[in-house]
C-alpha cells in the first residue's frame, strides 16, 4: 500500500471546534511527512452537537451509543479503514462502536498513555468533562491497560472545568479568566503529586498551553490525530 492510500474515518462535530483541529493537525502532519502538496485521505461524519450535549446531560447513553455506531458504520461503508472518535467523552461507548464495525478503532487514551509512559511518568492529573473525569471508562483504561495512576480535580474544580468546556470552549470562546482558573486547577493537581496533566477534552487545547503548567501537558487532540497519521502511513 502506498503512503496516503489508507482512509481515516473521523466522527466529529463534538464539537466542531475540536474537529477542525483534528483536520488541521492530520493534514499538516501528512504534508510535513510526505511533502508540501500532500494531505491525508479522510472522511468525516459530523453531528449537531446541541443534540449530543442534551442527550449527554440527560444520561441517554444507550441512544448516544446507537448514534455513534451508526456514524462509524457510515464511515466504514464510505471506505474508511480506521475509526477516530474526535472527542474524549464519547469514548464511553468505544468498545461498542469497535464491535459494530469491521475496521479498527483508534482509542484516544492509548496514544496519550503511550506518550506518558515514554516520558517515564506514571502519575497524571486528568482534565475533561465531568463524564470523563468521574466515570470509569477513561480513567479505568489508563489504569488497567497502561498502569497509570490518575488524579482528578476535587468537586469544585471539576465543576469549573466542565462549565468552561460546555459554556465557552465548544462555542469557540477563549477567556483569559478561564485560563487563569484552569491554571489554578492544574497547580492543585501538581500539589497532590501529578507528574503531568492530560488535557482530556479535545477543546481544552484551545485554552491551555504548555506555559500554563509547571509539569508536562499531554494534549489528547494532537496525540490522537498524530496517531491517525501513523496508521494512514503504515507506521
């Protein structure tokens, strides 16, 4: 197979702000590796995030699982050879989505954990939506599959992190006062022993930068997108 023949299937729109980052990172990396005229072969199915958000907060996870499976199957029928879910939270149903198609799913936690382990780190803080920080589907995978100890913010800090995501970042709003709040949350995780912090929501990279932390930040959006390029180029 020639480089670039593989088609990346992206499930996006959750929100489109971060989906656009996936598209940018994937194609910039394809150009960097293959030459200036190159880009990656990809398909993207995008949701109306207003519908997704309402179902998430209503706890309608079974209905959301069905929608995600349908999206993955659409991509497979369109010729995609890999499924990339462009959001951390919706990896809650990653196993069900993977089982419903005949093509692999690239789990966002795996390239993130690989980068953390390659850096020699084992104790990490996790920022994300309340669903990602509080439920086991993400933290559990990091612990069981990769041997990481995961710290999450306390109740008040989790509420702040979640609010900024859903009331600002998904709408493309980046506020300096919210960046300051995130810096404080990160600092408290570091005080508790976090050697690094996972930006475990694909929009957080719009707000938080390396200079906002005294420990390394692992941006799941970038790591996931780069891993998709690795797959596309057979690396």
